[in-house]
């Protein structure tokens, strides 16, 4: 009779995680998402300010994306200055390309964010350690694995 209780607990836990708010649909719950309005499943944030690359063109950390940031972006990313490639990968495709310039242009005149992290805007700011958002397919696989484990335990109890 303990198996139905275990299954109910697993279903409830998975239901809460599956229903976690994810406004941009990137598989990362909003409370751990460093860019709330633009999907960024890789959550790149090399400057550790709590804002993901997809919504942070503020390279000089002064609260806005302006000409100073454009100068830094072009110098660091296209001027041969050695820097962490993730800093320049605004579209999170793993490459530094002219597409990143287009993403930067969209950020001009805007503050970084919004971010779901409470520490956003302070350095260092990182998402709290937790199970990453799994999405519905991942949650289904997790649920099946947990149910299979529960059934294996039940079979073991029945033999004992």
C-alpha cells in the first residue's frame, strides 16, 4: 500500500516543477532565469551580473546600453582583443558572428534585463543551485524513471 503514496508524491512534485512559470519558454523557471523575456537556455552570463547575454548589452556595467558599450563590444569581440568568447555570444549559438552585432543593436538604449534573479545588478550574481528546468519531455522521462524504480522496489518487497 506504500507504492500509491510514493507515486502520488512523485506526481505532485513533478506537477509543481512542470507548472513552474517560464515566461520565455526556454526551459528555465523564471525564478532562476537570468533573462525573463527572451529565451536563453544556455543562461550565458560571463560578467556575473545576473543578466543573461540575450538581454544584457551593458558591457561597462553602468545600467544602460549606449555608445560606450558599443565601443567595448566591437573592440572586445571584433577587434582582436583576447576575451572570453561567451562575453560576445549574445545570441548564444556558440559562435561570435555578425548575428551578435544584430542582437547588440536590439539592446541599444535599454537597461539590462529583466532578470528573475533577486541579485541581478550585483556582482557576482548567479542562479541558485537547483535542478535545471526539464520541460515537459524531460519531466515525463523523469516521471517514468521514478515509476520504474518504484515498481522495481515493489517487486523486491513482494519477493522478500
